[in-house]
């Protein structure tokens, strides 16, 4: 009964505030969520989860041991698809990260990408930054993945120190900065597990590498894989 009422309320609200595709702006129809079917078909998917030796895996493994790595789509700031990441991150629409994360996980699951993974660990955000934004988009992506796979999310194993933004630094500056930021605050939660680090977008890989280093420094026996919604193409 409650779900019927919720559906009616959703339809009523949609009359006045129609939901639109985050990529093209076209009004969504029944069955579409966040991204319309046309844009979903045209999404620049990486297919990384189908190739264990993909370019993202190699980009990260050359810095630190890793089990698997994949990202849903190629990321470019100039692509209309960047609005999936930007709207979820900066425009107060975390549900987009959840929906797309859930969809990607459902696509990946049949190929065994999640096989043996014990837990999802979102890349942490400093508590003050999270309080200002209202959410950590990496946590929301992880929750979407969890909804599709049933793999639990561990929220409080890692923490991030307060820091200057990474976005205006070069690659070397980002790596040095990232090493100072991330740490494991509860190693017992990760001990003996195969965990999957989850983030919204991977650019230089400095953040993921710093998290891997922090985990392996603090936890003796922990295997790490990586999942993101998007990754820049390596040059
Ligand atoms: Zn669209």
C-alpha cells in the first residue's frame, strides 16, 4: 500500500517537476532513471570489467599491488557524460551516483568481477567537507553497488585528513598531497578481507594509490580491488 502511495506521489510531483536525463536534458519516460535510454546506449563504456589486463589496472598496478580494477565509462571534462559525475558530486544530486553505480554493478556482476569480494570501502572524505556537501559521493556509489550485489559497505575503516583541493595540482603534487591525506583508522575491519575501493572518478590515480598504500601499511593481510564510475584515458 505504501509503495502504491509513494508511486502516486512520485507521479504527482513529476507532473510539475519532470525528471530529465542528466546527460541530454530530455524528459525521462517510465522505466528510465537519471540517464535516458538513448544516452545510456551511447555512453562511452570502457568494458574494463571484461578485460583483467585493462589500461586502468595497469595504470594502478605499476604503483601498487592490486587484484582487479574497472571503471564504467571513459571520462572527459568536455564530454556531455561528465555531467553524470559533476551533477552527482557538486549539484546536490547523490541519487544519480547511486542509480548509475547500481546499474554498472548489475552489468558487471555476471562476469565475476565481484567474485570473492568481501566488502566495499568508499574513498573517504573529510568529515567537515562531507557535512558541508551533505554526502560523500563515493559512499553513495558504493551503496548503489551494494544494492545490486549484496556486498556490504564498510564506512568507518578509513579517514581523510583535511586538505587543499586536489583539482588544481599536477600529477606529482596530487600524489604527494594524497599520501598525507588518507589513513586506516580501524584495521580490524579490513584484516583478512578482499575489499573493493570505490570512487566516483579516477583521474591521475593518486587518490586510489594513496588509499592502497595506507591499507597495506596498516593491515597485514588485505587484498584490494578498485571500482569507479569513470576514469580518464591514460596518455
Ligand atoms: Zn539523454
